[in-house]
C-alpha cells in the first residue's frame, strides 16, 4: 500500500537476508517486488514440518534451470536450511532471499555460513516519507507505525493481538522461557525503562525472578528484533560519563501498548519516551535504508547532563535532543551546549513540539514533524 524506502538490488547474483520484526511489511514487499519468485513460507506448518525433517528436500521446490529468486520466509524456523542454501548457491548459482523476524536461532546455528554470499537488509516500521499525507503525528505517538496499526480501524486491539502473538508463537513455541507468566510481567515492567538505563536487579525484584533471568529476557527481546540497546558515546571523552546502555522497544505503538497507565502515572513521562521512540524509529530506518553507516549512541555525564542521541559516522557527528515541550528555555539547551564544548565539530539539533523553526547560537530547533521530514537531508543525503 505504501512505496517503501527499502532497496534490495534484484538484478545481481548476490543472495540477501531481510530481517525485521513481524508486521513490518517484509512479506508484502517481497510479493510486490518479486512476483515471479518461488515463495516458501516456513510459517506454513506442512512445509515447515517437511523441511525440518529433511532440509535437503529444498531442492525439490526449485525447477531445473530456474534463474529467479527463491524466497524462504521466516528462515529462522528451520536454521538447518542454511547449509542447504549454502550448497545450492555454490553448486547451482541460485539466488535466495531469506527473511527472518528472529536472529536467535540463526545466531546459534550457523548464519555465518553465508558470510560474503548474502547481503543483509533490515525492514523497519513505516517512515513519514513512506506515509506522506497519511502521516498523523498524534496517532503515530499513540499507536506507532506498524503498517497494520496505521491502517487498522482498531489499532489498540491490533497491538494487543500483536504482543500476544509474539508471546505465543515466538516465546512459547520456541521454548525460549520456562515461565511465560514471568516473561509477560517482565514485558510490562521493561516498558518503564523505555528511553532509560536498565537496572536488572530492580526489574528482577519487580518480576520475582533472578537477575540472570532478566538479562536473558532482554537478550530474547533483542534477538526477536523487538527491542534494542543504545550504547553510550565515550569517544575522546573529557568528562566522567555514564556507560550503561539505554533501552527502547522497536516501535512506539508496541511500547505504549505494554506500558500500563493509572492515576499515579505521569503523562509527561510516557509521552516524552514516546516522542524519543518515534524519532529513533525514523533515525534507524533512514540510516539503514540509505546505507549511511552511522552508529547511534546517547551521551550522559555522571552529573546527569544528557543528549538523547548522538549519531556518529563517515558523514559527520550529530547531536539530537528530544523535548516534549512546545517552548524551549535555555535550561533545555544545557546538554547540547556541554556536548559542543567537548566536540566542537558536532552539529546540534533540538527537536520539540513547537510550531516554528528557530536558531539558538549553533543549535537548530525543529518541530518534531518537520525534523522527521528533513532527517535524510540533515544526515547528509543528497
């Protein structure tokens, strides 16, 4: 329904991996761009069972002399297929597009077998560029940008089902945890860490499991591509810095669905994290789709002076501070100014909910929607 920014070269002999959480649109992209390919969906139980029993049967689905693409959707379901894929690439020159919504099984069972033979790509939730006039900031901050949530008549119910599906299909069926109730509770507690530093010991007390269990749960979220950790920026450090990473669920709608709200909860806190999450989604998508080579960090001193996102790479150094406020005071600029003292080459941006672009010394103030639109240009595209 939307023209996605993802570009995979289809007229080359190279195979490719396409990773991304469930529901980001991988299958739709494939069926749109590769209508003549052989499509094998490993979520189809009969096919899954047959190839699990004997991965060598994969060759039976490919006609002699076939020169098109062979698509294995959700290849992590049968990681042993990678050996057969490797063989068919080498012996018969077949091209494969391998999709996955989990890196866990592949990491354990040999994804490196295809190193150098399959390029890696990533599908993200929708961006403002892809949505165009259909982008709605208020709705995006509440329900996120998964394609089905954007188009759903009941986005809240869709997100509830989405989370439950992951619990059932990925966590329970794959036997990733023994205590599904504890893991469900963990997801809720982890939502309070959105955009913040993670305290494993405190979460362990809340959930009632060991600290090691909590560390394992966070690893599961990352392996399922449902969350990420943003490392601290410590290059050429001149101050004492916090070095623990920050945590984010991959989509603001998923985060909002998991985050409980009651009379004692602060709307400012929840909406501030949502604003950061939305910006991070866009940042990660633009960086991947345009192959910009940036690494995303955050910066925080031990006396709590912080910049939300530091973007560092071959095209430069950018510092982004995200503020829910519609009016910016000098106090709000403190983190960016201190970062500039240590890194004078950095370009500074403050993203806020106001309506006008402003300039404060070296700091570029941008309304959030305008910032999302201009982000490719800011990062050096074109």
